[in-house]
C-alpha cells in the first residue's frame, strides 16, 4: 500500500471501521436486486418484483435522512442497532411471505420496513471526518478509499445476490444481504473510540439540513448524476440483448465500475489543487462529456471501452462531492448531509432507469443513450447555476488557519476519555 493510504490507516481504529463499513454496505447493492430475483423466481411476477424494488427505494429515500439525523443527535451506537433490527426483522418477514405465498400487501409492508436500512457509507465517512479533522489531504485520501469501496460493493454485491438466488435457493440473496448488514453494523457500533461525538443541540430547533442552500444544489446535481447511472445500467442490458449477448451486459457494466475504481485509487494519491467546489464542477463537466462516445458506438467491445473511460470521471467527482458536503453543512449534522446526497442519487437512479426503459421500448437501446447524456447535461447545468451557493457553513468558516476546530477536538477528546473510563477500547 502506497504512503498516503498507509498514513490514513495508521490512525488507530481506522482499518477496523473501514472494513466494518465495507461489510455493512453490501446490502446497498444486494438487497434490491436480490428481492427482484427472489420474487420473480418464486411467483413469476416481474411486475410485483419491480414494484417491490421501487417501494424499497422510496422507503429508503424517505427514512434514510431521518435515521442519519438521529445518528447525528444521539450517536451511531444508540440509533444504528435498533434501526438495523427493524431491517433484519422486515427482511425475515419478507422471506417468510415468499415461502408461504402471502398476499401482496404483506410483501409491501415488509419492504417498507426493509427500507430503513441505515446508510453505512455515511457513517464511515463521518468517522473519517472526525478522526482526520484538520488534515484535508488525508481526508481527501480517505474519501477516495470510500469511493473505491462503493464501486467494489456494486461490482461484487449483485453477482453474489443473483448468483446465490438462482444457483442455491431463491431467498439466499436477500438473506446474505441481511447477514452482511447485521454483521457490519454490530462491528461498526462496537468501535466506540472512533464514533463521532453526538450533537443534540444542533437539532433541537433546526429543520432539515437540506435547507442549507449549497446542499440543496448538491442534491440536485446528484439527482442528475444518479439518472446517468440508472440509464447506463438499463440501456447496457438492452443494448447487449439486442445483439444477442445479454449475458455480457454484466461484464460491460463491470468495466464502468472498474474505471471508477482505477480513478479512485489514483485520485487518492494526488494532492488536490484549487477549491473543492471548482474540482467538483470540473468533474461534473467531464462526466457529461464522457457520455458522448456511447452515443456513437455500434458493438459491445467499444461500449465497454467507452464506459471504462466514462467511469474514470465517477470516483473523483464523488470524492469532491463528499468534501463539499463536509464544508457545506454544520459539523453536528454531517451524517445527515451525506445521506441526503445518497438519497438524491437513489432518486436519480430510479428516474433514469424508468425513463430509459420507456425510450428503449419506443425507439430501441441506441436512442436511449440520449437519456444518460441529457441527465449529465442536467447535472452540469445544476452545478454551474448553483455554483455561488456552494459556500462553507458558518461553523466551518470559524475554523483555525490549520483547518482544525479546537473546541470540537476538545469535545472529542473528552468523549474518548469517557469511553476509556467506561473500559471501552
């Protein structure tokens, strides 16, 4: 491992919570596709399977920011364990419903509960922000690591979920996703020394952190970015199917994620220049430009090549986005802010996939690549029009010259001292 990565993982507890976060994040890519595979296999009803998947995404979009808001107020351990228990019980109920042939309404009740799955990625990023406070270069590397972890999750997760459900038994994919969630959350919440300090005062009279103008702009950009991802996924499958090689769609999509992985690793080794907002805007523009070549291709090989180069723009843009969130929202509401970007992304993915599907049905796969291009243009326009609103939150502007917030650091030291007094490692 090269020196910038060694430097961040020398921080006590960093490796442990990073690994726990990887395990706990697997349901992000496994649960939805696992439910679709399970229900379609058992019932043969793709309409029901798709409706359940959409309900899961909607439930997550509604509950995710609220769960993260409670985490900021009360702490990860106090909130994540009971929320995780709700998810586990709900998925278990869904598995029983599938096995017993329950009525449709029972499926939807269980899926609504399963949508409370906590945003483990936001929890891990908030820990990085806490332990690397005042060292922006190290935080840049840490966010790059997390962007790569996200891509690994989306490469490995669907393969595991679909493979187990089709090759073993129908419920295996969602079952394994739930095991990963429970193991990851339990491991993460057991690591008390790196848990961010709760900030109950930050929420007593405040509304949603989405009211921060800069964050609203960022979420809008993420809706467009998510639409790019959703469209690319659906169109690639249809494009491969039209050419008689549907099975190769997963390989082509893997090159998209691989490009992002490569870029994330390299980006983490660089020393960032300029402002975070400026780098983010540049990344969004490059992402838009990278969606032009897929409009011109005619076979799967060149589509894979085009998507690889398009993927190179993803991880750096996401890293800069997390850096922006870290600046835009008050420190006591960071987890909620990060989760709102994930919510925007999820909404965009659903919208992009749905719109691309309609265009494919009417005009074919090649025409549907325009959906991704249009979504990228929307994201770039939102980034440029809202650029002046991407300003640091007041408590971020009051930081010392070296970037460290002394009072918050003292709070964290007192927090650690309390934990040591309780005998917590």
